[in-house]
C-alpha cells in the first residue's frame, strides 16, 4: 500500500490561472495489477445516499463504467450492461459496439476513448520536449515535411506544434487554409492527429512503443493501447487510430495529473511548467481550452463552433479540468476535491435531456464535501 504526499507542483494544477493552493493530505497510488485501495464515502466526507443517486443518474444516462477516486482510492465504482447491438443497424446505430475493443481480465469494458486521447497525446508531447526531441514552437513541417497540409506553403510553414496543441492551426477539417495560424480557434481533430505522427517521427517508434515506455507502463495502465479503427481507414479519415482503455486505466491517468505528474516517487511527467500550461488557458480565443484539455471556470467556452457565456460545466467546481470524447467518454480531475472521475459508455445526451456534464455534476455536488478554497 503506497502513500505519497502531494508534490509541491501538484498544487498549481488546481488553478487554471496558475495559482498554487496547498493540497491537504496524502495521495494513494495503486500498484500494478488489480489491487486498489478503497475508501468509504462517509469516511471521505461524502454523503453515500447522494453519491448513489449520482451513480444511478450515470447508469440511467447509458454509462457502462464509472470510477471515482478520492485521494487516489476508489470512492465508487459501477458497471452497467450496454445491451445488445441492433441487428443490421450498421455503424450509426451501433457506434458503441464498434468502439468496444475488448474486456480486461475482470470483464470490465475496454473502450476506444475517442477524443480523451487528445489529453494523453498532450502529455506525451510534453515528455518529448523535455527529452529534447522537439520544441512546441517548432514548425510542424520540420518533422512531417512540406505539404503535410493543404494550406499554401507560406501559411503551412507558420503552423507550429503549439498551434496543434491549442486548436489554432488556422486549418479547416480538410486541412485547407482558413486563417493565419493563431488567429482562429477551431476544434480540429484531423489537424490534431498530426501530433502522433510528429512523435513517431522524432522517436522512430510506433505510438504504442513510446506511450508504453513513457506513460502507460510507469503508472500501470496495463489494458491501454492504441488500436487501428476499422471504420476510419479511408484517405480522408480524421484519425485512424484510437486510444483504448478501461475506466480504471483512465482513472490512473487522471490521478497522475492530480499528483502533478508524479507516480510513486517518480516524476513521470517531468516538466511541471508544461503540465501547468496544459491545464491553463492556452489562448484567449477560447479560454476554456489548454493544451488539448478542457478547463472549467472561464468566462466563456467555444464548443461546436458556438461561443457560450459562462463556464464549461456551471455545476462543477471552477478548478475542474477534463478530457472529453465522443459518446460521452469523460475524465474529470478536480484538485480542490482530491477527485478523479472516469466515465465510459454510450452517448449520455438524448434530445430534450439536460447535458450529462451539468446533471451529473449537480448530483455529485450534492454528495461532495465543500471544496478547499482555490487561490485567485
């Protein structure tokens, strides 16, 4: 049973404006394998009945797995049967079953986590920069060659790795020129996906090799790996590889973020400044976005091409950071509550329903203790 005090840098991660509140208590890090210490909700200051209500809401909203950590220990863990696919329904009707990539030794689902993978790639870029393999201010063309996009050569030459991390490449989804790099924010998966190709170019390894060596291996994400997507193999596919993981493995990644990049005394994410920048507004076009992480507590958010006033999740603590993916794949990290939440499953939002993020966090807030103050 491993208990390690919060590193000093982990305090900085709880504030999106680079504040450094002191985090009380110790973090528990699970060893490799299935062993994982639990904590009773009441002992952790949570209302068990209200927490159960939040979990029932998650189940009613088509979740297949929810893992909640408090201080690294499992506060709650639930799994639900996704049911059977529709015969002859095809990809659109049975999208979830295409993204179910297997089960772990205990029968827990391993799912393609969709755009949650972006936040994983961001931290791999930070490790590569710390190792001197690249700089995020380098032009993407330095590693992928001229013509990696469909933009004019002059515009393409000004697109840096930082622009891909912050969704400000100035490219359309077809990688055509739309605006000068840095001038427009657009959530752009085809452009982002070139970051994995950059990492393969600078390491000479395939993405599973450097991900396992640098990240998933050290923190025990044994059931996580990159997998080819059979449904996304055409020349115009946005992202032909998906990162597949269990909810427990995602929770390990969230715990690493909560701990400031440290795991059992080792600094797995070696650059605290890069991690701080990842979890802070990366530009003012959409302050609710860091380096491929979503940020709560900002004055406005751009999602789906629309600018919306107010924070990303108004019912959640302001210091929440999130990795979000299609079908409602979620990884939330809230330092002021010592909390990590991972959710897998089917699309949780049906027509007429309140957004899952808002409803779920209202239910969690009713169960949670008061968050620790976060310095302005």
